């Protein structure tokens, strides 16, 4: 079959069969991902962070295909399973890897909250996916638990790619199942390798995170991650009862992978300026909503109008220009000129040095009372409310505990890296809250917040 090669800065040449290029990659919905940055506004901190969902999806496809083909060379993997079945699973996995992020709205996770989940679920019901999950005995809970962009990815698959991938001999419902971490065929008694295909895209060692961790580190230039990707790819293995795992080959590199993953989160995603850049963009979207009365991102906007970062940024620019005295105009000017507010502390060392209080309790108090504290602190400093922000992260809180669930296969058994004692009693880093205020007000802000915290703790709110 004729193939096309695409040169990728992370994985080198990525080879795709021409039908995949013609019917999936070179289509308007897929090409929209060229204009959705992987890390939202993080390029304002790391200028090289301009990589997109487009190249990430190609990278996930490359890793998924490579790992599955490696598994097919392992004798036990093909026992009692015919080549035709394995070919079908591989085609399904390749389509799912390419399309798993097709529903991402502009600015990736920042705009996701504007998507109407109930509308998405209703549309997926109309397209038969809810019924397909029920028929497989899975039920609707995985759909209700899924993120909005995953639901929109499934809807896009069924609307825009149902016929093309069916022509490949692939079930569109099975592709949606993989995107959500399930194999409908496996749940209905199909070969165990069907379930493995879903795990390759949705598990603690899935190829999705393997690509974005490697890619984010490379493209930002943060260089906090140093592990042998090829060694890890070669280490994937599987078992009918245990499922997907890593063989002992991974032991030489898994530690670097886990440590690097934490470091990438702490120094890229959770970098204090990354947090500010992204919450600033999030606030601009909220102000646009308040000005227009219409959500800035909708399901139909993504599906029909090909809404992307460029289009939405232009809407923000126009709205700011037409409303020069608005909060949006002030935020937009700050964003475009990169005039960031100052954080009261940049990292955990400064946090511990400047806050005279129990840090865990103080942090929980800050986050739980953020809205009220922002208003009172702004009043104390004599600045507009939008000049004071209390934020922990612009993405959901990181859960490092899941890192210990990575399965390592050895001697016919599978145990997590935590069970193997690879980390001992290591304490994983956790995010800290940041307080952003105008330059020159940091000392006053810290004094006010610490004083308020102690007063509240003693039952004497001021």
C-alpha cells in the first residue's frame, strides 16, 4: 500500500498509509487541529511552545502503531488469535489515535468548560453511541464521566468520519470506545487484544501521555525530562489476564520517566507565569461571555464553524477594541503586551519563606476562599478586582499517586512500580497556590492574607 512520510521533530519520520492521509488527515476537521495549541498560552512563557494538537495526534498514532506492531512480534500475543482479527484491532487503534483529540476546542482545556455536556450526550444518544455502550453491557457512566472534549471527539468521529473509517473495516463505535478507554467488542466477548487496543490509548502507560510528555519537554525547551523513549516503547508487553504492562526492560528508564513527568508539570504547566498566562486567557473568555451574552465556544462552533485559536483570538481583539473601557480591554492589553502581574512567591521555597503559617492549611484556605479573598485584597490594595488573582493551576490538580500504578511484568506476574519499591518513601511534589498582584504590592498582600488566615483560624474574622 502506498504510504506518506511526515517529518516530526520528536519521532522522526512518521509513516501513514495513503487512505489514512486522504480520508482522515487531509480533511478540514483534522486540519483544524493545526490551529489549536497543545499548551494554550504557555508560549508566552516558553516561546517554543507553539506545537499543536495536530502534530500531537500524529505522534500518538506513530507510537500506538509502533507499540502494537512490536506486540505482534511476541509469540504469546498472537496465540489463538488470527491475523485478520489483529489487523482489525490495529486499524481501529490507528484511527482512534489519530482522532482522539479531534474535539478539542480553542485554547485546549481553557475553553472546554463552555461546551454543553448534556447537549453532547443527547447528540451522542441520537447517533447511537449511548445505545452501543448499553448493548455492550458498559452502560452510560463512562460517557457521563468523560471530559467534554472526549465527548466532542466521539461526536466528530461519528459525524465526520463514520463512513471513511467504516470503509477501512473499522467500527466507528469501537473507535469512540477506545477514545473513552473501552473496547465494546472486548466487553461483548471478543478477543482480549481488543481490550488491549483501548488500553494503549487510555491507561497509566498509554501512548497519548507518552507523546505529550516527550513533546512538551522538547518543544518548550524546558529539558527537565531525560529518558529513553525507544527503550520504553520496546518494553511494552501484555497478558490475557493482566492486560498492558511494561517488561523489565523498562526498569532502566521508568524512573526517569516518572521523575521527568512530575518535573514537567511543576516547571512548565505549574510554572507561576504559565499559570498566570493561562488564567488571564481564561478570564478574557469569561469577560467576552459577559459582554456578548453568548458562550465564546459551542459544540456547533467547533463542528460547523471550525472554531480554533486564531478565530477566537480575533473575536477577543474585536470585542476589546469595541469596548475600550471594559475589563476585557484591560485584560486583552495586558495579554498582548505581556505585562504580567507579579506573584507573591514563585516556588515552594519562597512560599515557605514568606508565609508565616501552616502551609497546607494556608493553601487550602486560600483556594477555598479565593473569590472573597480576591475582592477583599483588591479593596485593601486599592486596585480593581481583576488585578488580583489567587490560583493554584489552570488545569485540574495533578494526582501523582497514579504514577505508582504503572504495571511492570516480571516472572509471570504484574505489579505496580510502587509495589516494586522503586521510590521507597519518596514524597511527590504537589502544586502550590499563587497570589498575583500589581508590582510593588506583594509585601502588603502577603501581610494581609496571613493576618486574615490567622484571624479566621482563631474564629475572629475581620
